[in-house]
């Protein structure tokens, strides 16, 4: 009989984490989901609760973690700007102390550990598209810094545990990801536009709408994360995971209006501080090392996400 891997997913009740837990269970692993339910929800994992190989622990990653496991995916951290700026001190602590606690656990259990890092480590990039070698252009004391610098410090601790203690680390830098189970009040652009469009409310573009993002559908991202976790020994990353098709927020708004058949009008609101003007990953490294590239087109992913929000 195949031995199931025991896998800890912190932040497993969140948007990406719940899809990851689902996939890991489908692949016959034993999954422990640890989450404090700050932005995550039990509804995201309710369908997994009856599975005897799934376990939910309501716990903050700021507390010491005692479980036995073979692999750890560290996703615990609010990801939407309104949520991570709600209590920025807590956000910074979650990234940094959460990294220390999960790394300590990986060291004790000899587990392999993957960090959900972010394209935000590149800040408001001067290099476009962004390769992993780009060191970023980040404001150390702005409203986004709790998240950006927290994630950068987490990467630092990952590499220090790797160099100092031989911990088996993997780092993924995730670019804007969307899909079902984003919260309607999440504040991120895809969920905002869809919810507004479905209610025929004004679509709120911040700034002039010419800023760009590249949107990755959640199933593509989860595939990339799992491939990274199971990649060859010694390949630590960081590796970018994201879609390379770049859109302006204006184009996104028009597409959402078209796909929902909405009567919504576009309105313009002030651009938040330090909002990156462009973002698009270089994914040559993921292609080479993981044989991975996204396959879901924005229009198809949006259709699925819209269908979810119609019933959510
Ligand atoms: P999310 O907010 O839905 O998920 C984060 C989860 O972490 C939630 O379930 C939340 O309750 C939990 N959490 C937060 N603080 C915690 C704490 N102190 N202790 C325990 N659990 C805690 O966001 P998401 O989009 O699913 O993001 C998941 C991870 O991926 C995050 O680490 C995020 O930084 C990273 N990421 C996401 C994106 C994206 O576009 N969605 C992009 C880059 C990086
Ligand atoms: N944005 C927008 N309207 C909204 C929400 C966001 O125009 O209702 C813009 C935001 O200013 C940013 C882009 O959409 O330029 C992506 O924002 P999001 O919060 O989704 O992610 P991030 O800025 O972290 O990439």
C-alpha cells in the first residue's frame, strides 16, 4: 500500500489554501489544515471535513506548532491589500514569525517546506517583465510594506535555515491569482469587479486603469505549487508562478462587463499609495525546472469565477 504523505497547509482555509488541500487529498495525502480563520472560512473546506484524511486545526501561526509531517506549505497570511492593511503589525508578524515557526517545525521533522512568497517582493518594478533575479523596488515604510517586507524577510529566513540548518526549502513567488472561493468582500480587483458587475453597481477603477496585472487561474497555480514542492533536490527557487498574459485594469473591467452582461458603468477612484504600475512574471525558470506553464485563459477562468459568485 502506498504510504500517504502527511502534509501541513498553513492558511489552508483561505482561497488558494482550500484548493491546495483539495488537490492534495485527491492525490491521496494526509492533510492537516491550520488556519486562524482571519480571512479564511470554514465554508471553503466544509466539503473536505468528512474525509478521514483531512484535519482542520484552528490555530494562529504565531503560536508554536506541534504536528508531525513530511511536507509543509506555508500560506498563512492575509493576501488582499484591505485585509493585510487592516492590522499591518499583525501582518508583518504573521509573515515573519509564521515563517520561523514553520521552518522550526520543518527542521525538527526533516520536512520539506514551501513558502508562498509573492510578486510583491518586486515592489513597483522598474524591470518588466520580472525575472527571479530582479531584486525589486520596494518602499520599506509605506502602507504595503507590512506585506512586502514581511514576505521578503520570510524569504531571508528560508534561505538562512537552508544555509545554516540544511532545511529543504522551496520558494514560489505567486503573481495575482483568482478563482472561486475568493471572498466577495476581499477587495481584490477580480472579486470587486465581478461582484459589482453582478449587482449592476459602478465598477471602481483605481487611478486611470492603465496599470497592468497578469492573472493566473487558481488551478494552474496549485499545479505549479505542487510541482515545485516535488521538484528535484537542491532546487530551492525562488521561482515565479503566474500567467504571462498582461491586462490593464480597464481591459479587465470591460471583459467582466461583457462576460456578466452587466449594465454597470466604470467610475474612477484615487489610486492607493504605492500601487504597482505594472506586473508580469517571467516564467522561463518554472518552464525549465517544473515543466509548468498556465493553461487557463483569462476569459475561461473569469467565466468559472463569475459562475461561483452568482451562487456564493
Ligand atoms: P487568503 O486571505 O484567502 O488566505 C490566507 C489564509 O491564511 C486565510 O485562510 C487566513 O485565515 C489565514 N491566516 C492569516 N493569518 C493567519 C495567522 N496568523 N495564522 C493562521 N492562519 C492565518 O489569501 P490567498 O489569496 O489564498 O493567499 C494565500 C497565500 O498566497 C498568502 O500567503 C499570500 O500572501 C500568497 N499569495 C497570494 C496571491 C494571490 O494573488 N492570491 C499572490 C501572491 C501571494
Ligand atoms: N483595483 C481597482 N479597483 C478595485 C480593486 C483594485 O482598480 O476595485 C486595482 C488596484 O489599484 C491595482 C489592481 O487593481 O492596481 C490590482 O489590485 P489587487 O488589490 O487585486 O492586487 P495587487 O495590487 O496586490 O496586485
